[in-house]
């Protein structure tokens, strides 16, 4: 039920973004697929929603909001996101993580990006001692409406009384579609 509500929220958010830039991305590797949406809600503010399916681990969804700024070849953002995990073989925690993103245009059409989000135990459900999501990727803009990228991502849930869960840890390929 909660997963269906999240997907409905993605559709509604997408339909509300008529005046500002939006993008849809798909990332995948052998075990994980991610579909995400982000849109500018005002100048300097962005809303995002992502859904990840991991064959061995379960489902993960997050929604976030962040303030962003672009200065020449640099882009910065800082914000927060709420994540909910539906694990296959353990408790289903949630977290409220704080973090941000940075990207730099290396050359014409080539961008290096990194992001990191962290939630200590005070910002997680009672089952977790912490949560983090770290991502780095290199993207190439094939055209103004499409970018392809390769990246490395680690999402980990650290449980208090269970073994840690590496939801994903490794390389992935993907594409983003801008509209």
C-alpha cells in the first residue's frame, strides 16, 4: 500500500512541474534498478523522488527537497530526504537523512558529480543506528535532453541488533532524460 502511494506521488509531482526543468533517470546494475524523478519547484529549490529495487535486498523509496545554486562550472545543493526500506529478510526501517550534492563541468558535455546523505540514529527508526547513501558518477550529455552516466554507489543501513544491510554497493550505468 505504501509503495503504491509513493508511485502515485511520483506521478502527481511530475504533472505539477510545468514551468520548471525536470528530469527522469534510470540507473541499473546486475542486482539493482533505480527510477527517479526531480524537478525544480522554484528558482533554487528542487524536489526529488526515487524508487530502487534490489533483487536480493528489497525495495527502497525516498523523497527529498534541497536548495541548489549554480556558479560557473560548479553546482551545489544541500537538503534532506526521507527514505523508507521494505527489506526482504529483516526489519523495515525509515530515516531522515541530511546531505547534499556537488557537480563540476569538466569539459564540454562532461560532468563529474558526487552526493552524500547521512542519518544518525536520532534521525532513524528504532531499528537503525545509522543510514548513509554515497554516490559518485561521470556523465556525458549526448544531447540537451539526454545524458548517459557511469557511477559507483553505496547505500547502507546499520542495524542496532541485526547485521548491517548493504542495499547496493558497486558500479552502475544509467541515463537521464531532461524535459
